C-alpha cells in the first residue's frame, strides 16, 4: 500500500494525527527533502528505508514503490504542505493505477494556511474579498496563457502566489498591469511555521525591494490584497444578532 501524506507547512507538529501514525508505521518513506522538515522522520521505525525524492526522477520514485510492493512493505510518499497544490501527485497516482498498486491520500496543512496563521490573517473579509486565487508566475515551467498573473489581478481578489520569489520585480509589474494599485498591501512569508519563519509587510510595488532587504530568495509565499492590511471590512453576518440563522433567531 502506498500512502500519499501531506507533511504540513513546516512545523513538525502540524502534520495531521493520521499522517503521523502512517509515518510511524511505514517500512519505506519517500520524502521531498528540499522542502519537508526532516524532524518529521524522527519517529520512524528503526529499520525504515528513507529516500530523498529531491534527488530522484519520477521513474526512480516509482521503482522504489514497486519494489516495496513486491516485498509486502508499506510506503509513505511524504509531500510538503498538502500535495494537492503543486505536488505532482496525479502523475504518480496514474502510474500506480497502471501497475494496479493500491494507494490513498492523507491531506496536510498547506503553506498558504501556515502563511495566514503567521500574519493572523483572514483571507476572506466581508466587503473586501470573498475569493482566494492560488497561483504562480510562469518561469522555467509555464502556466496556461489564460492564467497569466495580470488576468487574475483584474479581479482584485486575495491572491496567494507560490513559487515566484525569484521573480518579484516582474510579479509586481504584472500585478500592476492587471489592475492592482502600486500601494496595494502585500506580504512575503518565508518558511511559514518553521523556526526560522520570516514575515515582511510591504506593498505590491515594494515586493522586490522588501525581499532583497530581508535576504529572501526562495521558499516564500506572496500574499496580495486589501485583506493584508485588514483596515476596513464589514462585520460578518454570521454572529450578528440582527441576522437570523438556522440555529439562532434574529434579535432586535
């Protein structure tokens, strides 16, 4: 059996209880060594085999999984955050389907959740933004033309931008070209929930300089939108006494 497990955003105690149990029971662990906190491996079985997928191709990862299956072993494929975001898990699952190898998927806490926690931030504030766009800049790996950053910026929704820390000058240009004002609040969160977490508040126009001043070159999320400043928003109806719900009548 193969278990795809989300490692969480960084802090070892932010893995789910289910994910932690699967790690403790695994005979083989294949983990994304460039991103996953190695402290998560501390509770593994003494004879557990560990493979760092940062140094492996897809074919090599699958070969380890196949061999473990032949030997009747349990494998955990440990991905950073929640692997549904930029985790390249679909291609692994499809290959396992072709080989008739069983697998399941244990979700994790995404780094975009960890970044919000670092900033004490709510992404969806009434009358400010009720949508969150998760995306990335096109770099060595392209994105579909219809998903170019400027086209998303036109919505003025909250944006969480992955895998783009090395392209912040261009990111600012595309965000402003799409409709964000240069002074729109923004934040850079480096290694959210890790011990060396760093968070920087700035504006869209200041993104590149803010990263340079704080020596942030990778492993960071960019958050853009008025929710970052949370300076103006309407009170939620959910707990407003004048608003009736299925569970509570409205009061005068």
